[in-house]
């Protein structure tokens, strides 16, 4: 989504919160440091997206495609990742406190212990 579509991302991220983005295709998007807190991204395609240090606190990511996404240092605290696909996602340093992960496909090396 680089180049001529950059203004779309800028416009999207400068809308009043919370954002309703159910089913949106943001595959490969550069969303570093984006504030997507409380956004509803259920069924969204975020495969291969760069979400480094993004704020996804309290976001709804139910059934979202996050395959291969870079979520390093992202704040996912209290996010709902139920049935989301995070296979191949990078989660180094991500805040996963209180996430809901029922039925989620998680990276093999991920150990998030007792989160729901």
C-alpha cells in the first residue's frame, strides 16, 4: 500500500475513534505506530502488514488474518483475537496482557501462558 495509496491510510488513521473496519483489506499495509485502539477489525485481512509498535489495545480482531504480520512491540492488551490467524506473525516485545485467544492460530514459539 505504499505510494499513491498512502493518503488513504493517513485519512483512515485520523478518523474519530473507535474505528469500524470489519472485513477491510489492509494486507501488506504500513501501519507502524498506528492508533487502532478499540477498532473493530473483525474478519480484516492484515496479512503481511507492518504493525510495529501499533496501538491495538482493546481492539476486536476476531477471525482476522494476521499471517506474517509484524506486531513487534505492538500493544495488544485486552484485544480479542478469537479465531484469528497469527501464523508466522512476529510478536517480539508485544504486550499481550489480557488478550482473548479462544480458537486463535498462534505462532509456535509463542508462550502467553494463562491469557484467555
